[in-house]
C-alpha cells in the first residue's frame, strides 16, 4: 500500500462543552513505530479510544487502508485489524497462556476444544515474535512477570491478524530486563510490517524504539515528525508548552488553536 495505513483528518472530540481533541491530522504508516507523547490531559487516551472504536469522533474523518471508515464499536476496529493493548492488558489471570491467547477464538474439533491445535498456534506465534522467556505455554497468566504478560497480550493481537497494534504505557512499572523485552517486541512487530502506536511518558523508551514522534498538547497535535528531529529536551518543551525553538525540521510545528491543522 502506497499511502498510510491509517489517516486521521480533522479529528475532534467533545464531551459536552469540553473539547478533548481539536483538529487532529495524523498519518500512521505500516511497519513503523509512532510514539504518541503528551502531558497528562493532553488527549492521548481520548485519541487512542477514538481510533479503537470506543468513542466516535465528534467531527473529522478516519481512513483505513485508503478508505473512509466509521468505527462504532471496538469490534469494528478489531475486525478491521486494529488491536489495542491497554495498560491493564485485559488478560484473565486464572487462565493459562493458550487459553488467554485464543479466548473467544478457540479451535474446535467435533464440538470439543482442539487443545493440540490451540497449543501449536500459540507456541508458533510466540516463537515468531521471539518470545523466549515463556517456557511453559500452559502457565497461568497470573504467575507471569509484567514483561511476559505484555508479550502474551501482544501475541494475542498478532494472532488475530492485527495490522495496527496500539500499546498504552507498555513499560510502566517494569524493571530494566522486562522493559528491554517489551521494547524488543515492539521492534519485531514493526519489522513484520505491523504499524505500532506507543503511548508513553518514558522518553528514554520512546527514543529507543520510535521511528516517528507525535506530540499532543491540550488536545492539539503540535508536532509530528521523524524521531531523529527531536531530542528529550525538545519533546519536553512541546509537551509542556506546545512549542519548542529546538525543532528544526519536523513536519508539523506548534500552531495556535485557530490556525487549523497542517499535514
């Protein structure tokens, strides 16, 4: 596909008199990691919930693989190929890895669960993603480390043939080794041609894994461009003030609320 996998044009979201998003123009290319950063209340959660079908935009248009789309529910987004891995991961702690990965999509044979096929499918997916820290795929998810749980959640998304994976604070509260595992996994997704949006407050992680950076400030997209055009200082400037004199070549620089969106 020549164009972006996902296009947002003029996306706005109102909650009564409160304008949470204002004129968001953003392209998400396949096979790239786009880091979405911003201070608390900048609109990051609202934006990903709009993309993932939890909320419909108040105005603006989404295009998926070049065609206009209207996601009226999370199922619509999932069916299109968008998987969102929220911070709580939405895993069932009392079920094992295989059961979690195939929950709602169980393989059956003669009306009974086909455990052999399910295990093969889960094991192959984890192997393809080079998840080597999980030794027993029948291990209960509640006993896994934070990094392993992230890996299971991402593998589940991949197994459902996701073309875009959105990850909300994937390294929050993880140790150094577990963070490295998750960042490596994000890179593997991109190398498989999957688009990734990462929402994170940890700029060290962002600059380690991101190909592109998009900065939200008070519901507006104030800057987006290749990660090489930014450094932590300029990112903090943009996150906290909406502008930065340090930015030289980013695609979009700070604008006033009345100036309209630029691409």
